[in-house]
C-alpha cells in the first residue's frame, strides 16, 4: 500500500481531536489555536546537521515579511496549503532566516508531469528527491532525500489532520444550532 493510500485510510478511520492532538505531540489548546490560524511548524535536521523549520500555511495564516500577507487571499491559491522553509541557524525572525522557499504543498509532496492535454499536473506519486533551496550553495541550504521524506509525510499528516479537525468542529457547530 502506498503512502498516499495510507494517509487516506488513516483520515477515514475517524480519529478524535484528542487522538490527533496526541499524535501531533500537542495539547488540546494547540488544536483550537491551529484552527484559528496560528503558526504550524516543525524542525527537521538535514544530513549535514543543519536545522530547518518547515511551516505549513493554510487559508487565513499570516506570512511574508512582518506577516503582512494572508495566505489564501488570492483566487490562485485559496484552499491550497502552502509550505515555507526557514533556516533555524540564524534567529532573524521567530522561525529563523527565511530561505525564500515557499511552495504549494502539492508541489513539494507529489511528482508533477507535463502533458499537452493537461499541462503540469500532480501524478499522485510521492516525490522521492531532496530539495536544494539555494542553487549557489547546495551544501548549506539543502534537505537530503531522507529528510524530505520525513518533511513530506509530516506535511501530509498536517493537511489530513487540518481537514479532519475542520470537519469535527463544523459538525459540532451545526449540532449546537
């Protein structure tokens, strides 16, 4: 069974908010803050020992220099999760130094293919490569394939958890009415 199928089956098993927050290693308050657009990130260490903070962006999350932009405010990426990469070595901001790496989650997680009929599209296969964030200095700002596998699985878990938690809370609000 491939990883994407495992993710779909995990999402369909009906975990509670408590179970998901426990799996994320966070308390119940984290779940509520998360749904209100707080920062979601995790630290990953590449094969050379450099630590990167990887941040997932959902609609309503603030981002950009001084957090003046709002993710999902454009028709081009409304409802589409994003991912940012920060070098934790330099404490320029809360997450470190922004590497300039901001992508759609789908671009980071899945292989893309171009065909004349469909243009670029997601193949559904999980990417297996590493990620170089600085072509001029691949030794420092790169994540090896093994680390990127962990990053991709975490991103997919965050997306699945977010979707599930939104469903739980929307159902709870409907039940209150």
